[in-house]
């Protein structure tokens, strides 16, 4: 079995700003329904617009990149996530909100939570009981435990296991038929 901690050089370093039921406009509080789809066109993701090298993620064997958009505007990417299926779980390599969804001037809340919930849902769909693992920055270990229900599994490695995964995925995907 692969050691996911050895593959991540930086760890996940995004704050979960708010767990919403979708994404929420910071100013108006309006909620927008979202869609998560695989990234199929490399031209949609350009390095100057993103901190991570998503082209590299798209070229790396075994990894799949997904984009979060709103139903009303599927051409504007709100956030991205890179996942890899491992033996018994999904591994979250990278997670990033669009530039306009970062910092004090962000436009939407809920982007990171929405993407992590999607990863949990996908882990259920692929028969992994919602299990998602990732490496966290040290400073965010407690944050992920508090906001996502993630548990430490050694060093900076963390996992979102069945109860927390079901809770997260159900919040964003209330029509998903979870296993009992």
C-alpha cells in the first residue's frame, strides 16, 4: 500500500471558512447551487490564476482534478481539488479556492468545505465508506479536526472517516443514498 504522506510535500493548507449547504455570497448572503465536475480541459486552469500547478496535477498518473462551479455559471471555477484513489480510501493531494475566494475580500464562503464534502461523497461512491486521507499543515491540524471531524492518523496525516464523512457529504449532497 502506498504511503500517502510521502507523496505530499506541502500538505493541505486551506482554512475551512464555513460549512454551508452550497456556496454563499459574503455580502448578499445569497446561496448558489454548485456542481463538481472533472476537469477535462487543461486550458481552463492557468498558473497565474492559481497558487498550485494544476497542469502538473492533470498530468500525474492516477490523479483526477475536479472543479467546483455554480449551476448558474459553469464557466467560472470557484475551487479545485486533486484526488487519487488508493487501496481503501481517497487521498486528497491538493485543494484550492479561486483567488477571488481567498482572504478577507473573498466573494464566496463554503468553497473548501464543498470540495471536501465532494471527496467524501466520491469515496462513498467508490466503496471506501467515505474515507478520505490527506496531509495537513501542522498549524491546521486542530482546525480540520474541529471543522471537518478529521482525525490524526500519524504525524501530519489526517483522515475523514465514516461518521464525519457521512455528515459532510449529507450537508452538501442531501439526495445521495448513503449506505446504512
